[in-house]
C-alpha cells in the first residue's frame, strides 16, 4: 500500500476516497494549466489557448479558500485560548499572520503567471 490512512478516523468529514479524488483533481488542474507555460513559444496573453489567466485564478482562489479555512479553525481556537490565557496574544497573532501569508503567496504566484 502506497498511502497509510491510519490517521483518518471514521467520524472525520474527509474520507479516504475524498482525499484521493481531491489529490487527483489537483494533479489534473496542474496539468491543464501548464499547457501554455511549458511550451517552447509562449502564447501571448489573451490569445486563444492561453491558460495563464485560469492558472492565476486557481492560484488566488485555492490559496484564498485554504487560507480562509485555516483562519476559521485557528481563529476560533485562538480566541478560546486567549480567553483562558490573555498573555499568549502574541503567539496567536503570529499564527494568524502566517495563515494569511498563504493567501499572499497565492497572489504572488498569480502575478508571476500573468507577467
């Protein structure tokens, strides 16, 4: 067996099949968006067959969704911890900033794809 799914419990939202399908979808999107990127001759922006805008949209969209999901879970846990121990505000703030950096990296990748 290539993958070990012992950490996936029965009560979890994401099941084994969902994880595999998600990984295959990500690989398919990478292959589809790399059509114009690895070509010997770059297709001009806006021409037919140019996949860079789609790649940029995926970079921003997926980074934003991932950052939002992480921000929701880490933010709620951070607020709960902050109520019990107010002196850990700096650590919680650092975690929130690091999660937000993922969205900024997605924006940078999109800018690099377009230009």
